[in-house]
């Protein structure tokens, strides 16, 4: 899930060369197992489950 989200963020231009674009709100992106992804919390676990 996090690899897919990271890939989509890269394709849409939110992440450029592992740098976050300035228009992204603080706290919406985080590193999960070394992968830059959206902060999903419990909601992400429910979707994956």
C-alpha cells in the first residue's frame, strides 16, 4: 500500500527527488519503513484489511 501511494505521489508531482513540494500540509506525509507515504493511521489498516 505504501509503495503504491509513494509511486502515485511521485507521478503526480507531490514528491520531487525525495523532496516534498511546499504546498503539502504539515503532517500529511510521513516515512513508513523508509518509504515516503501518506499518514494513513487506523484508516489505512482498515482498508488493507
